[in-house]
C-alpha cells in the first residue's frame, strides 16, 4: 500500500509531462495546403463557370426550353417537369462554393494583381446574375462571408442581377485589354479580351432586367467577332471532354436526346420557321443525329456527338458569343430602331452562312415578325445555352414553344425557375417562405 | 475428562496415510488440486500426476477442490486409498478478460461482459472471426457485407454513436491494439474485407466482448464502441510435452436467395398499352414481344454493317427478324453461379515444458466463390506464441503472427461494371454465354477488326473500336452494361494483404502482491488493391482502366502498468492497476490510376500504358497519437460488496484544442446470494455502473485547407482539375481548431444469477448512454461559401436491454442437453443534430441512409408520393399520384427492434449436436434492385397481364387509354381517383426505381436464420489409441441453411455499402451464401 501511494504521484507526474509532448503538433495535414495564391485559385473559378454554363444547369435549361428532351430514367422524369429539390443541391453548391466563393477569396486578396481580381469579378458577377435569373431571390449582399453571415439573407432577384452587373463592370475596369489567353484562360477558356466578354455578359444581364439602354451600351463594346467568343476548351481525356459529350456518351447514354423537341422540329421542318432558312438542314446535321425511320415509334433524335458535331468530345461550349451579342443588340434596338435591329439579325445570318456553308437569307421583316425572328434565331443559335431558358421566360414564351407534356404554348406553361436546393432549405432559415414552386414565376419574369 | 482424553488418544491413534489420485471426469489427472481436511489447516496439493498423500484420521472429511471444478467432499473410511473424480463446473469460476486482458471472475464483473469460447467461434467454419461472433452475445450486431469470398462484416456494440469517428470496437489481441479497418464500402466497387478477419479463428482461445463504457474506460478515447479482447492459444498448461492438432475441412457454398426474372416478354419496347411490344435488340428494357408467339427457329441477321464472331466461329449480325423462342434465364444463371468450394487446412503444435509453453500454428484457407470467375480468397497464417518463466519473478510472453491474403473480388452495386447490374437487367431472350469474341465492323466498305470484343444485351454485336490518329489512341464503343461473364472473367480486382502482429510482454513480480507489466505491440499490414477493366468494359472503363491502391497501416502501442492487491483490513480487500499507455497510428495510401490504354490488346497491370494526362497518382498520409495515464481500483468489502473506480487522463493529437481529457467511471456490485439464502439460488449479483469514454476527431480536421480543384456533377460529368492547369481551391469543409472529444456517458444496471443447481444462468442489463459533442460536418449554408463545417454539435443516444441465458436441460453421464440464448433491443435516437435536418451517411441522392434529429441513426430518406392532410394520394389528371417535392426522412428505419440468438446443444456419448438460430426483427430496407427491375420490365412481377374488367376505359400514367375488355401487360390499381392501369409507363416513371419516389420499395427486412447446425462425432478412445492419436473427431455443419423472411430475391442481411455507416440499402449487391462443411480434427 505504501509503495502504491508513493508510486502513483511519481508515475503520474512523469506521464503527464511526457503526455503533451508526445501528441503535440501532429495535426498539420500532410495531405493538403493551408495557403494558395490567387493566381492558382482563379482556375477553379473558371472551371465553375464552365460547369455552371455547360453542365446540368444547361441540360435542365435545354429540356425545360424544349431544345432537348429527357430520354431515359431520371431524365424521363425531368421531361414531365417533375421537380425534386435535392437535384439542385450540386448545381447550387458548385456555383456558390467553387465559383462565387473562390472568386471572393481572390477579390479579398490584397496582394492579388488587378488582372486576376478583374477576371474573378467578371466571373463572379456573371454567376450571381445567372443564379438570380434561375432561382429568383438568392443570397448576394451577405453571401460567401461565413465569419459574419452564417445564414446569408436573400436579396431580390432584380437587386442581385443589378449587383452582378456592377461587379462585372468593376471587373472590366480591372482587366484592361488583357486577352482571355493572357488573363488566366489557360487550357480552360479562350476568346478575345476579357473586357469584350465582360461587356457581352453585362449586356445579357442588363437586357434580362429590362435595361435596354445599358444592354446596348455594353453590347456595343461586347464581343466583336466569332473568333472572340468566350468559349470553353476541351480535350480527349476522360474528364476534360465537352460536358454534353461526357453526359451523353460517357456517363448517361440515352438520358438526353432531342427527340420531338421544339428545336429539332424547327430545324427539320416539322414546325415551320418564321424566317425561311434553307441552311437549317446543315445546322440540324451539326446539332443532331436522327436514328431510325422518321415516324416510327423507335425514331429518335440524338445529340450529334460525332467528330464535327456540336457536342463532340472536343467541341467548345459557348459562355458568351458574338451571335448573342448581335442578337442582344437586335432585340434591344428593336423598340427604337428596327432597321438597326434588322441589321444585327442579318449580321448573325451572314455569319451563320459562313459557319455552316449554307444559305441563311437576310430578313426584310419589320414589326412583331422581326422580333419573333430575332428571338427564334436566338433560340436556335444558342443551343444548349442557359440564356435560352431565361429568354423563354423573360419574353413570356413569345415563340410559342410547346410544353413537353401538354403541348400547351401558354406563357407560364413551363417551369418558371430552378427550385431552391434541399441543401439550402435545410440550413438557411432565410430561404423565402413559402417556398416558391416550379411553376411560380420569378419577380422579373 | 477421561473420555475427552480417550478421544484424543483414539484420534491420535487412528491417524493414517491416505493416498489417492484426483482426476477430471474423463480420467485425466489434475495436478495442483487442493486436498484439505475439513475444519483444519491440514492440507496438501496433488503432484503432476494428480497423486496426493495426506495424514488424517478415519472419519475425517477431505475437501478436494480445483479451479474450474466442483469441490468434492470425501469421508475417510477404512480404506487407505481415496480416488476422486471432480466434476467440471465451468460456470462457477467462469473467467472473463478485462480491457487490459487480465483475467477476472465473471462473478466479480460489474459490467455486462460476455465471453465467446473457441468452440462456439469455430463451429460455423466462417472465414472470419467477425461472422463467427454473430448471434453469440447480446449487445453485438454483426452484419455481413455479402457472400463474396473473404467478405468483411460490420460489427456494432450497443448501437451507433459517432458520425465521423471510428465505429468499430477497439480490438485488443493478447494486449496488442490491432486494426479492424474496413477501408471502402460504398454503393459501388468491390466488397471489402474487414481486417479483424485476417486472424485465423483457430488460433483464438476466446473473445471477450466488453460492452459497457465503465469497463472500457481505461482506453478513454477510442473505446466508445466497446472492446473485443481476444486471447490466442498458448498451449496447454496441464499436459506437458508436445501435442499436435490437425484440422481439415471442406465447405460447399451455394447462393442463398435469387431474384426471379420474367420469362414471358423479350427485349424490346412497348409501343401502345394494348397490343404488345416490339423486339428491339439494343434497348435496355424487356417490354418487347411475347416470346412464345415468335415463329421459332434461328434469328435472321443482317451482316452488312458487320458482325460478332464467337470463339467457335459462329457469326452474329444485326437481327432483322427475331424468331428464336428460347428463354435463357436458367442457362444464363448457370453460367454465372455455381457451387463455391472452400478447403481449410491447419496444423498447430504446442509444447509445454517446465518453464515454458509454446504454440505454433499454420493454416491455409482457400475459398472459391459461388460466382464463376475471378472470385476467391486464400488466407495463409502463421502464429507463434511463447510464454517463458525466466525466473521466479520474471515472465516473458510473446504473441506474434503473420497473415498473407490473396483474393480476387467482383464488382458489385450501382456500377455499370458490376456483376448483378448487368446480369439482372439482361432480357430473358438474350444468351449471355456468347460474351466474348471478335467484332468485325464494316464502314464505307472497309472491315475493321476488334479483338476481345465484349458482347452484352445492349450491344449484341459486341464492343468495337476506332483508331484516332490525332491522339494516337483507340476509342471503344462499349456495351452500356457489362455482360456478367465479362465482369467475372475479364475484369480483375486483385487484393493482396500481408500483415504482421508482434506483441512481446514482460511481467515482473515486484513482490508477492505487486506485479509490473510492460507491453509493446505493433500491428502492420499492407493492403494492395489492383482493379483492372480491359478496354471494351462498360461505362468509364470503355477504353480500359487500371488502378492500384497501396494501403499501409501501423498501430504501435506501449503499455506499462503495475497491478497489485492488498488487504486494507480483514474485511476490505484492495486490488489496483495503475499504468501509462501510448498509442500511435500511421496510415498511408498511395494510388496510381490510368485510363484509356495505349495498348489495349494485352492485360497489363502496371503504370505506363497511357499518356501522362490519363495517368494520375494520388495519396493520403496520416499520423495520429494519443497517450495517457490510467488507474483502476477494485474494493471488495465484506466479501459481497464490490466497488470499482477507473480514471484515465490523456492527450490526443487530433484534438490539439482539447487539452488533457479525463474519463472517470465507477461501478458497484452486490452479491446477494447470502442475503437471499435460498436453496434454488446458487449465485446472485446486482450491479450498477457509470462510465465515460470518448471518440476523437479524424486527423487534420482542425484547419481549413486548400488543394487541387476540379468540379463534377452528381451525374458523373466533370472537369478534372489536373487536366485544366491544376487550379487550387479551398476545401468546401470548414476546419475547426476548437474541436474537442466526443464524449459518451453510459449508465447501466443489471444482474447475473445462477439457479437450480446452477442449471440456469441468467443475466440481464439495461443501459442508457448518450454521446455528446459528436463531431459532424454540419451542413452549412452553401451560399455562405462552405458546404459543411466540423462541429461538436450532435448528440446521439442509445438505450437498450440485453439478456443472456443458458439452461442445462439434461445433465447426465452420457446425455447432456442445454439451451442458451441472447436478446438485444437497442433504441437509438439522434437527439440533436446542431439544427441541420439531415446528413447523408451513404447511399444515393434518391434514397440514402443518414441521420436526422429525432430519428434513429441510419434512418432512410427517400421520395414519397404527394398526400393530402388525410393521408390520401394527391392524384394527377390521369389518376396517378405525383411525387412530393420534398423527400421524406424516416421513409424507413434500418435498425432492428430487436435481435436474438437461440442455441441448442445435445451431447450424447461421442456425438454432439448443436444449432443456432438468429433473428433480426423490425429492420427496414430499401429494395432498390426491385425498383429498377420493375423499371426494366424484367422482374417476374412485371410479366403479369390483366384484362380491363372495370366496365369502362381506363388510362395508364401517360394518359393512354385501355378500352374495356382489352388485355394489357400490367395490373389495375386505384390510387383514389378510380381504377388505372399500372404498366410500362408507370414502371418507367414514378412507379419504378428511377422515379422520384422510393417509398414503394421500402420493405420490412426482418429475418430469422438457421445460422448454424453442427453434428460432431468424437471417435472412441479405443479407436484413437489404436491409431496412436490423442483425439479424432469429424463434424458436419451447415451455415445459413434456411432464412425465413418476407424479402424475396436476396439475403436481407447483406448490405450494399458494406461495413460503412450507411445501413439498409440494397442495389444490385452481390448475393449471400449458404454452406455445408465437413471438418476432420486429429490430435497427436
């Protein structure tokens, strides 16, 4: 007993002193970094906008706009506009975390160059505006600032789009005349200058809030030629291929097709075009591949993923283009100067004739017909781009695109928004209540 | 006075020498048995041969006792010789092991500890220790991963209590802390092993299951899931010299449940609800024409676009007319499944000398699975244990082992390359046996040849390739799903493991009452996993994929303690342990991955067969340590009152913000046998204990980090950062420097009794525990910039009842029969989840197993149909229910209401018979396979045809009309808006497995199993002696022979996500097995 009494404190004292040093300073991860320069992070921001504009957002948008169709399993459900909040978790999270938040790290970095911050701003502003157009009110003023706002408030749709435009404008100030290639585009993005691309993006979002003046002003400084289009770059490796190609060929065969889509019908003549376009057969061949005998039950229209096709392994995906820039000008000027509007549409048509080596006759139409022709050209030309889904809702379905299940061409016969994701509903008490449903229009549209 | 004197004189006169032999009931001498004259201090011990010699008077009573045997009283008569045979009484002195591996009488145990003996463990002939424990102790839940050879199992003691921490019990083998890692376990890939199963079950002497926190508390952080204390064989302590035991067994495995596929309709698409489907040779679904109505004869082919040539020269072209009426379900099945065979051979040598004991064993376990192909598991083990008494005070012990495993695994689960996914979806009119050959493709009049072409039902002319001159590589067009025979024969998943465990120990007796014990142990393994998919495999494997993972883990421990006892006074006895323990875990995983083989025409299991862009290495390293001081004090007051206090103070490297962590525990027990003083009661003890243990954070969770980026959607498409300039990104999980330990507090109360001449033993325990500050990656608001943040935010509680009993029905010389059983009911509840509503543990976006506040751990979340306030379906214009826009948490609960085991043993002379039934009741599961087989029109249920007898036209879910009186493939149902037709339209939307609803596939997964049945025959002594043997026995066993369950198609005990935390999911997981085995044991 005595020995025990003696031993215990000695033993304990020895052990406790050695205890701490044995376990100290071992919790610094050898598997990760705690610092990263903004020049490294900007690439992730760019991947995020590539993903935002070209992955599942674009596929959903294309199905909802009836440019494409769901063909199998979960995408069949999508084709019947059956909503599911959880499906939006990734799409929302990728844009906010990899895109907007990573951009904010760069914007907050006082040591970062003006160029890298400018690029981050152009991308971040675009993502903010686009998120607002997809979802309605979204976090903006309190977002990506976790130290101060654990649960960011939701700002109104218009204020977020305008806020996004302001960030893009600020970014344009920072990037000077840097080209995409010199401005961190690397193997990810290519095009003309960041300033041109930024202006086209600002024009897109200005138009979406009905600010035609700003849209014209920005578009005038926007992408000046097809060669300057801001597009994604792809290769032949498993995970740098065109995202439509990856989805359609590598990952989910049969899910995404264009069978009986309005776009396919317009291009193959099933539905007459407002502006007769012989070149559409060449355009159809670029976009789509028919399979089977037309009229038979097994007839399908597939996305053209072959070499040379619009959705081939290495095809670039557009983020902002000359075509869109011209069509923004056409639409924005339509109210004030129809001749100019005509001119911009015809500029697009002339360029399409070059692109497809086929006949895209100029329009001579005026009035409502001209506007319809502008919007129809935009609907067809911007295949697979999210902006089509925005335009469809913004114009109250001026084109009369039929609903996939009912065939109705009513203005509100389409999904009016993406659903707030389950991940946000679960964690943020500021999510609008009651939760808006699939067919509830957003404030702006 | 005179008479008194005379009596003394008489007594003195009558003193004589009595000699005798003390043996056990089988006649084996018992050395060291005590022979004492009753009421005196006159006593002797028996020698090595059981002989004794004692001076006593005639009429004296001798008490002969030996540990583990009932004490015998013998009155000395006129004879000078008294031979005594002691009756075994294991229960009386049943010994359990403490967390430190020290022996303790079960009667003095103040917590609920059970011990599983070697015989019980071995009877099932399972390859793994874990599976062998199933049903043998209350409070322990064992779930098999699958029937794959060498498959691991999930073990959970007293319910789940952590989200990110380790969920396996601490494993202490001969004092060494060893790994029971279960690396892997997701919705796809291969079924993984559990590292505890590396141990040869034949080397184990016993497994003590320590369930209570108070008993485990000396290990502090790391003991929150209980402790398994394993003792390996050390050689006989009784018989000196050599003994050799040989075991040889053969086991035959069969698939124990199979899916029923329809055999009426062929591959094809149903065009209209009425009138039938049309054959289509590449569609995924089986909504085609009625096979029996075909013309018969051979199919006609169009060879103009090319063809597939089988190895025996037959050519298969594009089918222009499907004439063949043959149904291939059975022949396809027989090509995939057959009998599995396992050969197990082992030999052990033990030597007992004067001062040492040595045990040496070798074993080989060689299993070929029921899946015909690359599915096997070969485990070879070596073990050497030695105990040496160097001096009176100094004892050395060594436990060491080496295991090597070589195994081939089969891809499973939600996996285009998995066995069952392709097998079960295959249409009944497709013959999978022509799975491999040569593809001849004719394009623009030019024929190109693809060797090793992979043919499956969705690519009936086989995979083919084109050569891309620009990239200099082949591009394969592959089947959408693998042919199962391709999965089994062409894909390889090789797993090799080498493992050493070395655990020396020194015991030094400081004095009679105090011993110093110093232990060192190291457990090291390397687990190499090679996965290979040849070009032409489905999915991402189309251009070939190879991956090698090299995992090493090392667990090192130093444990030094002093144990002793002393009597404080005549009524209070003290027993104490005080010690220091340090533990280090180091882990490294280094992986290489290549895709798109440059040269796909040869199996090449090394890097260097692709371009740099497609070759990607990766790795993970971790080093964690903890150390602490602990002490145990046991007090025995007036014999019947037992008190125990334990404390541990420690520091943990993964919790630098937590400082020194202290875990206290206290227990009290009272033996009420004397108090009750009733004849029927042989022993009774009441016990009460409280304990605290902890769980540490995963390493490196305290900081927010940056790493290489990249982005991908949940659909699989994505942009790999390394192919895009390798940009960096911030982790989406926010680090937390203030993390502290998860602390489990447990209170338990129970009793242990033996009654009716110790025939009945019954123990029961009620426990209630709560783990607070459970660390979870608390989902944060994504728009705040992080998707999660690690916080000590959750609280999980378990309450349960454990009962163990045994009853000797018959005790006789020739006939013995007993019944024993265990019952466990655990109620788990996630009391608090830090305000977040749901956290996925494993599974799919559509249906998953996760945690949610107010629900039990592992609760299932899935889509449900929209319902009104009264609970009725909200139906659409066609009369079908819509999917609700939010998924429901609690669509099912995978936790059983209770589990129980019931065993019978009958011994008659040389013959013994035993059975074990086990059940799990009230556990739900998500039957995703059924849902998807419904979608594909391949499950037998989808072949039903109905006649519309409703008196009017009805519609299907697409609004297509079925006139009155018309026959259609499907069923009539009513969702509340009148009768509707359930047909392919409903199956392929929200009525099938790919819809947004999973509630219709949540099923009651309760089961009862005949876990084991064993007949063992010990050959007669005469036979054995003639053969110069010491023992010879032959046994015949059945394992999982029968399962009673409402689940059809698969073994409800299997779990898709293996030993991961996600429970209750079924999705094309590899099947379970039943087995029959014969074992021959020979002792020399």
